[in-house]
C-alpha cells in the first residue's frame, strides 16, 4: 500500500473515498469521501509516491480548482494535505520546481492564483483544514494558510522562501526548520494551530474535530464522561494578582477528555479550545493568569479571533472565562498596534452571532470586559464568582490613583462608592448589570443551563 492510500484510510471512513482522477494521475490526488459520515473533499499532494514532473503542474492546478469548486457548490468541508514530492532525503531547493509553464501558472486566471482565490472564497462558508506533512514553501504554502485549522507533523515545515532563496536574496544562512519548522509556527508565528508526532495522530484529531463541528447524533445517543471531582475553590487563589493555570478550572467543568486545545504554545495568556459540556459541543476562550497575568496583546487577539470565526461559521456557542486586567498598555503596546488589535477583536465579536456566555472568575477590568464579549456585546448571561471584581479599574488601582491625585471630596466619595461596587458582584447583580453570582461548585451546571437548556426553552 502506497503512502497516499494509507493517509486516505486514516482520514476517511472505510471504502468511502472516490478519486476523481484515478485514470489521469498528476502530482495531487483530488476526490471526495466521508469523515464521520460527513461528505468531505480532498486535495492531497502525493508526497513520496510521486516525483516532480514539470508537465504535471498545469494539469494539477486544473484538478485542484475543480475539486475546490465542487466542495464550494456542495457546501462541504475540504481537507488540503501538502507534502514534498519525491523521496524524503531529496534536496529541498528552489531549482527543483522550475518548469517552463511557471509564468502561466503565476498569471493565468486558471493558475495557482485561482487556487488561492477559490480557497479564500470557500472559507467564507465551508470548513477548510490544512495538513502539512512535509516541507512546503512559496505559492504551494500560501493556500494552506487560508484554513480554519492548520495542522502539522514534526516532519513538516512551512516557509515563504526556501533556504537557498533566502541565501540568494538576503545573504542569510538558514535551514528549513529554523525558517519554518514546528517550533517556529506553533510558538512564534502562531500560523499552525496543532503539532503532532506522527500522521496517524494528526488524522485522528481531524476526525475528532469533525465530531465537534458536525454533531449528527440524537440527544439519546450522546455519551460523555463527567469531569474528575476537584476542589474548584482551591484552584483559584484568593489574591487576585497571584497566577494560576486556567486549564485546571476549565477541566473541572467540561466533559472529561473532550478538550482539543488550539495553539497551546502560542499566546499562552489565553486558552482557546473545542470542548464538550454534557455531550454538547462548545468553544472555550479563557484568560490564563499563569502567563503574563492573562493580559491581552496583539498576538492574543490573533488567537482569539481565529476561534471566534470558527464559532461563527459552525454556530458553536462560546464560553468566555474572564480573569483579565485588560488590554496591554504602555509604549511598546501602542507601537505594536494594540488599538488595531482591539478593533479587530470587537469586529469578530459582532460578526459572531452565536450564544455567548461570560463567566468572571476573579476580575474583569475596563476593555477586558469587552474583549471577553461582555457588556454591550450581548452575552446571553454574565456570571461571576462571589469574590470577582468587575469595573473600569481594579480596587488597588483606584487606591493608587487617589493617593497620587488631588481630588475634591465629592470625587473621593464617588471613588469610594465605585470601589465598593467593583468588589461586590452581588451589588452589580442587584442593579441588573450582571446576570447572576454563582458558587464555583455550580460552574458546570450553570454553564450548561444558560448555554443549552435556556436556549432550548
């Protein structure tokens, strides 16, 4: 069995895949099958099963364009798999892919530019998942980045220009993996959402994602495991500035084993994940005080917007878990475009017309409330733990402002009143400014109630 066939068997339901061009072979396999009974189209580089032939490039582009068009017309998902052609130990140099039809591929309305344009259009309504199983670069790599989810094995690599091109144009010496290996794109650029040890693990994950995004089971068929019992109150430090890992809190209210975390090593100040709650699929976006206090940077926004857009496309409800001082401030933050990032996040929120719930764990200050979908961004409910602080400033910040400023007595009285209000979610509930103050032990039940039961009612 060749490598391409093995990959198809790992990804698709048994005997479901149909190769649209089985008698007209090119560099790619293009066809359709089912993944967890969901009709899905495939564009897959043959990898080690084929050598590069310059005459095959134009034919390949046409087959890819046809397959993307079929996926779009059928409102079906598309999985795009890229590997390098030829033997694994072959050189990865720009000269290896030179062909006489390169200008035609670049400029023709039916060339590789059309592939990127069609994929960009497809992702407006369909699921696109990219899998990078070997080195890829330049025009072949660009379409992969349009995907909702980009997955890569540790053997994979992704770079705009190959090492020999970087040397020729910039005079810089580099190797493939320092340019675009797993660490670069999972930790530094954030371009790849998940890294896997091997292909089998990657394809299992794709099938799990399909289970979340395309839930076709009846309620009576849904099975799930309750989370392990933990002392939830003991997970959360009483001192609001003390760091802790939000993963432990999230694991306490989602179904055991259901977490699929996206970009776990990038922008670690926020956790984004697919989860199940009593068998129902949802997305969690949670500030993580363990890393930089959970403050939002431009990179944080990139990670959040990615998953909010997925939620919007597949109508998955979102649970926002807030423990956030707000957006990053200071000279560096301003120069890095924190305002532009905030604007991008707000736009993603309003485009996403799904049920959203906000839970404030210890704090949510100023723009952080809006960053986590609260206030005028219309969550179906805003919940808070009893010790949560919610307001424009934190209580300690308010004290510092008062101690360094000259205020009239009336202003001091207002500040004192605000400090009391900020530190009393019960008072905010009485005023109708939040929905409910809940005990941490009620978290799983309350999230399920507001997100699913009340929605059904």
